[in-house]
C-alpha cells in the first residue's frame, strides 16, 4: 500500500506498522499514541499565524515540527491516514457545548465516524484534556472507559448524539454531533471562525494539552495542571521563564524567549494580578 510522504511520516513517527487488514487494535494504538505525542494547543491561533488545513501543511506542523494544533488539524491527519489505509471513515462536525445545553453553538469541532464489521465508533484525536484516548463505540447510554475517563453517548432528537464525560461524579456534555455528510469545505468555515473570530475560545485562551493512558497534563493560561489516578494538581505559572520551561520540558515546544514573554504578558500576567488583588482583599 502506497502512502503519501505526509502520511508515511505520521505513521513512522508514531512507530506504527500498517496492518494487513483494517482492525480496531490499530485504530486504538493510533489514537492513544497521537494524543500522547502531539499536543492539542492554541499557540498558532493566539500568535496570529496562518493555519492551513492542507494535509502536507498539517503533517509538517504537527509531525515534523512538533508544534501541535487543534481539532481541524489533528482529526484531519487521523482521518486521512485511516482513509488511505482502507478504513470506512466519515467526517462529522460537532457543536461544542461544555455542559451548556442551551448554548447556540456553531459546528466548530471536527470528529471521525469509523465503521468496521458493522459497528460504528467515534474517533477523536483533537479535543484536548477532555477528549477520549481510544475509539468509543456508538453504543447509546453505555459507560465506556478510556484511560482516566468514563464516557457515554446519548441519542438526541433529529439524529444527533451527545458525547458526555464523568466530571465530579456526574455526566458533563462535551459536544453534539449528527450523521449528516460534511466535507473539507464545511471544515474551512468552522476553522475560520475558530481562529479568526475575536469571541472564539482559542483566541482568548492559551491552552496546551497532552493526554496519556494514566496522566493528562495541561497548561491553561496561568495554571499548569496534572491529572492522574491520584487526582488533580494545579500550580500557578508566575514568570515567563517558568512558562518557557514548562512548554519545553513538558510539551517539547521550544519558543523564542520574546514569544514566551509576549504570551506571558498577554495571558498569564493579567490573571496573576487578579489573584494577587483577591488575596490582598
């Protein structure tokens, strides 16, 4: 089987071999390796960089340069590899709700629906700290464990599905997707909003996440968060030097000091000032 150089680099970087026949063990290995190695982050968005959804550009940014990205990049890379390997995959778009069920949310999240031997699975390598590290069967109202987290899928009206995760011993709705047909052109619309609209969450927050089988690490503005089977720990990032060290040592992202300083001043310093004011009062 012949793969493009971009997809071959992706496969090789994750140290995965092409299976003789499509199988779920490969899909599980792909998803867990992807979210553990390639960070979900908003760096390119907050730095105002142009973000191409061309496959070669995505592979160069995420695989070759190790800079990570967000859902339209991560999930396209995964989708195109699975498609090239002969898997039955469909592109789907979702509305991110984050438990605000009345929110009028646009379709700004890309996922993959994979069908194998008559069974459908949700595959998502681009939802950050709350995203699954393994494919989830489209079994309605059934708890499924993936790494640290438990999920379930609910069937809604009009052929829609909600993905929920357990948070604080209750179900938390992450996003809603349907079974309509979508294309890369639809992704371009959601992508444009997500990295250009001033109200988009990615423009207003510095976020970097890696998710492993037994640990999730996340940088969210001025907090560095570690979550494992023992619970969750948070610590404040109080200097640009500390920010740069965390990006380099925890996420393998090396940025110029001036860029790190810019990020610190823009996203961390204002929150630290609020925390200090609250402590004084």
